[in-house]
C-alpha cells in the first residue's frame, strides 16, 4: 500500500472526495481511502444509470463521458444532490455535446423526470404526499406519490394533459401536493440547487 | 432471543406475513419514516406481531429544530399507535456542506463526541423517549474508536445501542476493531441487527453492508462466541435483507439464528401453555 500524504484517518477526512471523481484521483489506487471514495462514487453512478439506463446509449457502456463531467459541473455549482439529481443531469446534458440526441427522443426526459419524482417520493420526509414535475421541453408532466398503504410502494404517474399547464419559466418546475389528490396548480417553483 | 425481519416497503408484505404465520420471526421492524403517509392505525393492524421502529432519515445531527419537532410529532403518532418494542435511529452524516452523500458518512468519534451527545439528548427529549442508536460500519481506521464512543454515549445520555453484529464484523475486517472491544456495548444492548455483507469490487477489499446475501461464516462465528452476551430477556435480533429477497434464503438464515439462540423465551412460554 502506498504511503498517503493526505489525511485519511476517518471518513470525515474524505468527505469532499466522496462526491468528486477529480479529488478521488489524488489518492493512490492501492490505498483503502481510494477504495472508500470509489465505493461512494459508485453509488452516485448506479443511482443515475441503474434507474435511467437509456442514458448509457448516449454515453457508451461505462457512462463516464456523462458521469465525470457532470459530477465536476455539479461540484462547481454545489448541487445539493437531493431528489432533483436527475433533473440536473438533464440540464447538463442539454448544454453538452449530447444535446441533439437527447432532444431527439422523449424517452430520456420521461425516464429522468420519473426518476426524480420517485426519488422525492422515497426520500422526502416532509408532510406533502405528492410532487409534480414539469419541463419546458414537454407538455407531459410526472407525479410522484409517496407510499400510502402498507401493501404498496411509491407510485409514479406520467400525465399527458388535455389542456396543457403553462410551461415552467426554467427548464424544470415543480410543485408539491398536500393530499393524495392532483387538484391544484399553485404555479411552478424553480429547482433549488 | 426474539427474531425479526426488516420491513422497508410494501413489496415484501406477503413474505413477512408468511414469516410470521410460519413462526420464523417473532416480531417485525418497520423502517418507520418510509410510512409517514400511511395511517398509524393501518400500520398497527398490518402484522399480527410485536413491532420495532427503525428511523432512517430523521437526520437529527443536521436537521434544524422545527424540522425535528415536526418529525418527532409524526413519529410520536406511530409510537402511540404501535407501542413498539424499541425505537432506533442512526448516528450518521447525510450531507457535507449541504450536499447529500449517497453512501452515508461516518462521524469522527473523537472529534464529534460532544456534538453528537448534545444532539442525542435533544432528539430523545423531542421524541419523548429513549432511542437506540445503531453502530455504523467503519471503513477508515478512526472506526476503532466506535466502541468507546457508544459506551460513553449510553452512560451520558441514557440512550441505548442497537448493535448491528454484521456491521461490527465489517469494521473488524476493514479497520481491525476487535470484537472484544464491543463486549460492554453488546452486554448492555437488547436490540440487534444482523445481515449479509460483501466485498468492494476493487482491492484492497473493504467489506460493505449490502444486506443482499446470506450470513457470512465470520458473522455466525462472532454470534456464537458472544452468544451469552447477546442473549438476554427481552432481546431482539432483526435479520435485515434489502436486496435479493428470496423467501427460502431468508428462512435458511433465520433457521441458523434460531439454532444458535434457541427458541425465544416468549415462544417457549407459549409452547408450555399450549402443551
Ligand atoms: Fe443495521
């Protein structure tokens, strides 16, 4: 094992690197700290590509031509990596060389919006029951519902409204639902970073 | 030792019913904050067995007070409706500089002790009862400080430890924390977890609590060596499985645990009455 000049006594010494492929590269590959960081980065990778495998068609099978530059961009923007993780990937892709292929097929956007709605439904601990996500690139929207019965999990709905809602002012907008009814449109909120 | 199974989402509902009906388990552990939109009464009627409540995302080290007050109020409704055997939570960092970890961060046991102790006191006061905090799987060498940290925390806050035996096995493999160092913690703990783990994909290998495979031989050996320290009146051990959940595989592991610990006291009592 190579001697390491960077502190690595505890997880805490590695926190910034746990979400940064560039910082990871500063650790020697045969050191436990590198493996620890690699484990963390793999979870970000799998959270993206296991849930939205279509994206691998754009990037190639290892996903790295999306993953590495996206994570670097996310680091600069200090993205919170909350439920909106996937939506920010779309925002980045829209500015990337993948843009034309991304916009040519609606399946990427549907997968991304569904993934973010599901992540909210699984991880949010506020009192709201549902989350609606809309996108300026589509009139369809996606609703994520939290688990409402002991027998079922969260549910995701893709809705193609007969009367489209106004487009969100940014690429994405969202609003939350205080009950299990989709009966309000309080206007779109912009994504927080 | 009473044996239980972790119930995290609806997919395993029928399987848990069968585990209860066939008496492979004696209680069920809800990952309770996954069910905050399900009526407490519905949860109370879901399974005909005692219940433990395990909290995943209170984030009590990081959340602001109004958020914690609201979380505690909702949790309280479930505690009142379900009268759980125990309530447990995690001492972990979920974010760094407000950016979320997807693989959670261990606390620094020496530098953050006072901070954690004060938060634990505040959190128990808000929830209105004793909470059992789970030991995390350590990877880096600072993990050897975990046993002393938990001992001191119990003494100074009245909190309990939900001792995860396979996390201790992983810590032993990853950073050499001796099993013997946990003896006092295990002796004072009444609630336990156990699960499978696997190695990282790259070397030098580290062991990770994947909850997706069978119990490892070294986990079973650890339980066997410390059997009398684990087992005590009222003790519970939850078998955690979050992936690759096959009924027969789960039952095979539960049977190993049953053989190791024998029938639970409560069940022996039951049998005596019906005999
Ligand atoms: Fe556990």
